[in-house]
């Protein structure tokens, strides 16, 4: 169908299927990030036309309760009026200046106030944040080796794609095609939640290890929280060997709690990462991320120090305005609502799946949670991988048909927002029993 748009004729398509066919012709896989694909669950991705509050509206005329929340950023819900107003005001002043701006200073101050970091540098994506943190750690220590954990995803940085979770796990993509062996060879991959493996790696390579990076509470193999004291052990081990401890909070930052995942353990246990990475929520739905940490480490960055890092759109005034508005509105009451809503959904999911006889375990880290279709607690990537993907695919499509949009992958976290009200939660609860029965039929 063609439409005359102010003298310009353009093509209008109202079908997700037709749009996907067009996308496949011009975009690899038809999507601009693999996790948006339905490859793991089958079917055609839904093309979303708009979103408001807790709801997504697709081009086919359907509405769904959103349990992805843009993979975490939409803490307050979609199109929050106060965030929209702040962005509109900033937009009227211009979109990018290539100079320092007020909102980037104010957002940095907000992040420093909420977390243990002393100084912050903005970038445009979580991948940029982890890449820059790794470079800084190497520049600060004069060492090359990086330690990471299987199943932890830190963006598509060459050296960090080894045994990553999320999209790689979903699509069964080998970890390092296109990555030079020399880059992959600088990465030591260990099983998650395994202190003995960490101790052994540092005993053998400690003098060459620049840093250890971990998701503060992994959410890219499903939600797998650190065992009690594990992050504290990592911080202590790094300190004892002169390496830097990088806590990746791109997903959990200001999402798992008001202080991120660090607020769930570090704040009470008394340890502080040397560097932290942030993204998603702190951008309020715009492309924005950051890394920060100890002042003496951050001072090694150019222009103060010799470690170079730069970005034309870093600290973009629109993105930092959206992030600042979001964090200022993310009050204690908001987090209480997120936790209560998550608890309600987790309890109902457990009841429905148990009634249908579907093996499962529900796991969480603060306000983030996910369902593993297997028996027993999951503590590492091997455990996460040993779940019934067929059961999840059937469950996913039954929920979608009932108006609930889940992650199209069993290896992702579920997210709620402050906008998930009684109607949204009721829609989810009503959908769960039928989806659980579908999972029982679809189980391998």
C-alpha cells in the first residue's frame, strides 16, 4: 500500500510478516540485534508500532503486556510523561553539540551519589563501556590477561565473546568467529560461582591478569545470582593479586535495586569494585552507557592520563537528559512496586507450572527474574544450558497469543516497570495457566 505523505510517497505495511520479509532483504536476519529474533522460539518477530506504560502495540493491531521493557531500560514504563517532557525540552535546544553540557554533569553526579564509583565517563553503548573499562584496566596495571565467566555477556567486544551467554547461547553461535586468536587468547574463561577455579587461575596467571570482569548478577543466561559472598571473594582475590575487579552493571545498574546489584551485596558486605559499567536504565531508553570507578584509576584516562578513549556522541544531551529524568523519578516507592509486582508474577508462574507438572525453577536478582525450564537451582552456564528449550518455546507463544510479550529466548531476564498496574498484572496471571499447559505439551 502506498501513502502520500506531504508530497512524498512512501510504502505502508501493516503486517509483521510483510515487514519481516522486507527486513530480511536489507538486514542480516531481519533484525538489528540477534535477541530480537524469534529464532529460538520459532515464528515471526512482532514489529512494534508504539508503546505506552506497560503495553506494546504492534503493526498488526495487537497489544501486549511488556515483560522485556526494552531489555531493562524502561524502569518507569514506556513514554513516561515527565521523561517525555524533559526530552522534548532538551530536543528544542538541539540534539548534539560536541561540547560539554549541563545534563552530562548532573547525570554523572547522580550516578556517583547512588553507587560507590568516584568518577564517571560516558559512552554510547554497554559494549563501549566494557571495552573501555578493559582497556583502562590494562593501561592501569600494565598487564594483558582478562578473566571472565562462561555465560556472562559483556557486549560484543572481541576478547569478551568467549563463552558469552544471551544471544550467543540462544543462537548457538560459536564464541569467537571473526575474533583473532590473539585476542581470544588473552581471555581466561571460568565457570561462574566457582571460587576454586578463580583461585587456581590467579595462582597460575596472577602476575599477568589485568582484571576480572563479571556481571554483578548475571542476567544473560537467565538470572543466575552470585552465591553468597562470591562477589566479595572476587574483589578480594583481585586486590590480593594487583588486578582490577570490574563489576558489569549494564543490565543490573539501577534496575536490580536503587543502587543496582551492588546494593544487594556490596553495600552490606563492605566491598567496592575498582571499576563498574552502566547502561540501559541510566539512558532512559536512549543509547547511553558509562564506566566509572576509583578516582586514581579513572585519572589514567585521556586527557588526564595516557589511556585514550573518546566518542562523538558520548554524553549526548538528549540521552543524558532522559537518563537523569529517569533516575530522579526512580524513588524508593518505585522499587517497592517493582519488587511487589515481580513477586506476584513469580509466585503465579511457579503455581501454574507446578500445576501443569512442568519442571522449572524461578530465580531472581532484585527486581529481575527469569524461569528456567528444568529442575533444581541454576548456578552457572552449564546449568542454564540444561533446560528444555522446547517447553519454553511453547510457553512463549502461548503467552504471546494471550497478550503477554516475554523475551523470545530462555536465556534472558524478565523485567517489569512502575507502569505495570492491576490490569497488566491480571493479564499476565490469566495467561499463565494456559501457557503452562502448552509448555507441558511442548516439553521435550
